[in-house]
């Protein structure tokens, strides 16, 4: 009788085990615990949200620096201790220092529009100069062409022969010039490259844009935040000269707005604002573009893009000078100093001015003027 009870009990518990499944007879498997479908979402404490917001704002600022002697020759004998870098007037600790460019990611953005037909053969002939002087032995290069469309003509590769061949065999397209969209595409490609890589964009084309959805100010802001240095060769063609309006002044904002601060104590009036815009330097225009993310009418877009990111801009009017300009850009890329620093976690939003000081008398220093940290969207 006792054996029958034991057998009955054993059968009962075995049945329970089969109904309950594996979880009844073993520990829960490792991994995340999934809440019930009807469970309310867990609220994140405000303090934790603030910590996450601060962490998301931690950025690394890379500043390419060209140092020239009174004769205009690059100085290559400086050390880290010779440099001081300031963010909004506050000296920063230099975390990264390098001379030259052994680790480069480059996007070559080239206009293929029919507008540059007279200079197009010379543009294609720069393939060998680009492959040797700009690309060097270790850089990786992608190529973007633009007219009415923006096309990725070559993915990133370290094959210099393939890169030269791609440039040599460029095909002329339609009459559009979507310069800003092409530059934005180049920045997007560079943003995906590993952080140790120095990010370079070389643009060859007219300083004109037609049909882009991207605003020029958006390009500058994205380039600054992604630490992209823009080098550019501006093609001055007869067609471009005919399309350009003579004596055109840059327009920073719509009528009735006051984008440039007036001197202390003076009211914001249309006459004073016009004087400020006409007498203001390129830096004021650059800051306005980055802050607003808009377009400005009149100025050389490529020249401003290079100045905004610490690169070199060269205007060319003759075929032979295109190769010389490309060679000059290559020489500077491989002779620049690179300084890197991390601003404090509580770095304020807005425009940050970068200043580099070199403790060597008589030298001239060129670097990116700053960057704009936009507040989060509400």
C-alpha cells in the first residue's frame, strides 16, 4: 500500500514537471528579463538623464595647424611643448599631437558638370598628382562626383593605381552643380571612418551651387563637428564668371534681422547693421553660417569652407595651375601638425572659438577658427 502511494505521488509530481516545462526543474537562463507586455515603462531618474545628456556631449576636437616662417615655408621642427590651444579663451590639455599624416581618410569631391567642360581634361589629369602628393602611401580614398546628381564613384580604397584610374576616367555629366549635397555626402562618408584616422575632404569645382537640398551652413557645422578638414581648388571658368553677379555683397540674414552684434550701447538699426556687414571680416560671416545653418549669397563658398575647417583653398584659372594647386595641397596635408583635446563635460552650447599659439617668434599660424555645439532639439 505504501509503495502504491509513493508511485502515485511520483507520477503526480512528474506530471507537474511536464506541464510546467523546463523552467520548473532548472534555474532561469542567463540574459535580460523581459517585462510583461502590459507593464508600465520604467522611468529613468532625472539625475540619470542629466548624466546621459552630459556624456553624449563629450567630444574630441581635432585642430590641424599649419605653421609658416616669414618666407612662407612650413616649419617642421616644433614639438608638443611649443603649442598652446585655447577653447573660448580657456587653455586645453593637448591629448593628441602629431606631425604629418600617416593615417588618412580622404574623400575627393569633384565636379563633373558640363559647366567646367573647358577645364575638365585638366581636372582628369590631376589623377597622378592626387595619387602621389595627396594620397601618399597609406591613405584610403573615396571619390564623389556631382552634377545634377551626387554619385559615389569609388568606395574607400588604399589602391593608389585604382584611384588614379578613377580620376583619369571621369565622365562629364549634366549641367547641375549640387556642390553642397556632394560635400555633405563626403562628410557622411568620413564620419564612418575610425576615430584615429584624420579626416580630409578635397573639393575640386566651381564655388557655385545649384539645386542642393543641403544648406551651406549645415555643411560647415557638420564638418566642424566631425573634425573634417576641407581643402579646395576653385575652378574659375568663363561659364562660372558669366553666372556670377558682379560686386555681389554677402547677405547674412533676411531684411529686418540683425545677425551680427552691434557695438555696446548702440541700437540695432538697419543702417548700422548694413555697415557692420559690409565692414565685417570673413570670420563674422563664417560664425553666422555655422550658427544658423543657412546659405549666404555672394562669398566664395569653397574658400569659406577651407577657412572654417583649417584647410587650404586655391583659385585656379588656367589648366596648368590645377596640378600645381593639387601638389600644394598634398604638401600641406603631409606637413601639418594635428592637435587634439577634449573639452570639459559641461562645455556650453554655442560657438566655440579655437586659438592656437606657438612660442616661436615671427611665425604665422593657421588652424580652424572654431566649432558650433548646437543645443539638443526639444
